[in-house]
C-alpha cells in the first residue's frame, strides 16, 4: 500500500526531534512511485541524518524513488536478492 509523503515526513521529523530515538531505521520495499514524494521523503531523511544515524533496509524491491531515498542513509542493508 502506498504511504503519503506527508505522513512519512511528519513521522521522520518527530523521530528527529525525539531525544529518546537514537537512530532511524527506514524500510524500503517499493517498485517506485511519485518522484516528488520520494524527493520530499529523502529531504526529511537528509535533515534527520544530520542529527542521528539513518539506516535504510531494502526489501525485495527498491526501485527509482526507493533507491533515491536510500541514498540519504549512513548504512544501507539489502539481501542478495533485492532488486534495485
């Protein structure tokens, strides 16, 4: 199911400012989608990465926008079968 960029950016921002959150782990499992939404999410993760570690976990597919979002992470985890 698609998730709106507005929902995700609010959640990322909340985690960024929460002193109890030590890192953000973001799961990407997407065949692609809206380029603008991906850019908005990537920008928020980029800001979060300045405050705390951002780790991206790639699911079975991480295409186009999902790949772009992953580039903001300090660490990217993927299976050898992940299509990217």
